C-alpha cells in the first residue's frame, strides 16, 4: 500500500521521528502550529499514537499527553510521495 502524505502530515511525522519519547500534544499544537484535526487524522490512520504520562513539575503532578510516531508512520514517512 502506498501512502500519500501532504506537506503538513510529512512535517508532523518528521518532527515525531526526531523525538524518541514523542512530543507533547501542546508543543505540536502551539509551537509547531499543527491543527487538532491533522493530529487526530494521523492517529486515525495509525501513523501516530497517543500516550498519557503523569509527571511532577514544581511539586505538582500533571498529566502530559505525548504523541509518538508508529511503525506505520515510519513506513509512510520513508515511502511516501508528497502530493502538495
């Protein structure tokens, strides 16, 4: 199966591919400017997955949502054809 990635999908997967633990959802949305729809599309298509972690920062416990690339995401990134 050939997976055609748009420019923003490719950019998101490339960012995820550089982070071993994944990247926080907030970073992808606020810093990199991706839309929620783009991220949920990657997840729906099995190219990215979400993991929830509990971390302690400044004496407070917070829940952090991390997005990571999946094996299918790696395959799509390596074999995709940019259509945009």
